[in-house]
């Protein structure tokens, strides 16, 4: 008898029965597998397909970089105590950084508003100016002596240190006693602690170097060797070895004594660019630009104070070179010498 019979015949053939039994067994096995698969997902908390993909480096990379991925993200790494690197902030140093630059022989009205001095007048507009500041004497030398010692020492003529010296002390002697470094940078001065005391070489003028007139400096090598050629300033600024107090005297071509206004203005612009780019200035630096004495229009002189925190202030109170010295002494916390002890001589300190 054939195994299979057509459905139109009466009765249920055995072949059809066996086929139905086999199909039922397949469905039962498939259902059992599906049940175990579902139970496995419930136990792991992850779809089986995700766990398979996680074994593939390419799949893992795609999942971690795709913003639409729905997998559970990995926990963020535990932060360490090491801070993120950042540029160190620049703060004003404990010891003030002050530079004093002295120009020559021009009254206030010769400087302020002079179209031949565009750079200097740009500084005067932007920073502080003492509008009632005065020199003490004629000629130059007594004014220079007064700026660092508080006395004109008998108002001498423009002599050399070979003719007259003075005992001191001076501002820089007070600084040294307090272990505050200083230097004087003189343009065209040939060597440090030059004791030849002349009006050469080049356009060097010893009258503009008051430090060499004091025995407390010239007879003390540690102090005298801080009076150096101007050429050293740029290197000291670049190496961040410039001291807290700096004195600068241009030569007589660049300080308006013999040269033109244009020469002085250009020289100052070039040199101050180096100062302003230095860490010395960034650490709260102050630059004081003044003149030793007036000339054609009296003894009233321009005095400009360049400081980052000074935005065009004007000091209208009376003052003179002793008031300049008083401000320096107060800034560094040293004693008031001679004329600087009198409040009647003013105080430049409000401008910085």
C-alpha cells in the first residue's frame, strides 16, 4: 500500500499522522529555544546581540562614538587629584617694580601737547600725569642729586665727581640695606662702575649719573657695580633678571639735551616696547618718566607715570623731585631722606 494517499480518500492515513507529529515536535523545540533565549536576556540584562557586538572592536567603536547609540554607557573614569594644566597667573611681586627714566631740559609746556612728541603724548593721554610738578634748581646736577638723596647738596654747578662727592646715604643705599636689588643703566657709559667721571665716550654725561657722586656708592664695589652700561638692560629684561628698582638715563642725543624731539620720542618708543613686553613689567611694573629741569618756560616739568592700574589720572597737587623720592621710598618701605621727609614737597605716590 502506498505510504501517502490523497485527501479525498476516506480515513486518516498513517503518513499524514506522522507528518503532523513531526511538525508538532519542531514547533515545541523552537518554542523551548525561544523560552531559554528570553530567560537568558532577563538574567543578563543585555540583549544577546549587544553582547556579541561588544566583542567586535569595530562594533564597540561605533557604539561609543555614535550619539544615537542606545546601549548602557560605561561608567565615567574616577577623577584624579591632578589639576588640569593652565597658564600661571601673573601677580604683582611683593617688592615693587619701578623704573625711573630721566629726560633733559624741557618745561611742561614744551612736552605736553608737542606734536613732535607723538609717542610721549600718547602715554600722557593714556596714563597718569602730575600737572603741577617742579624742578628744584639750575643747572642739571643738583636736580639729579635731589632725586636719589633728598638734597641738592649746596646746589653745585655741573661738576664731575672728581671735583666733588657727597657722603650719602641715598635711596639705593637704603634699598641695599633692605636687600632690595637695584641697577642704574646709563647709555654710552663704557663699563660698570666707571670712575673716570667724564663727559664721554659717545654722548655719555656723568652729570646725569648721580650715583657716582656719592661715596657710599663709589667706594663700595657691591654698590658701584650696579651702575652699568645701558646695553645690559635689554638682556636683563629678556632673562627676567632685571631688579626691582631701575634707573635709566639716555645719552645726550636721546634725552632732548642735544638731540631732536623726534630722536628722543623714537628712542623712548623703542625702549619701552621692550619694557612692556617683559615679565618685569607684567609683574606690576611702573615706569616714571620725568625731566630734570625746565628750560625756556620755567621750572614746571612734565612727569608721566605709566602703570597698568592708572588710566589717565591727573595729580594736580604741587610737588617736586623730593616728592618723587618720597613716593619711591614709601613704595619700597624705606626711610624718608632729607627733603623727602617734608610733605610740603608733595608725593607722586597717588599715581601708582
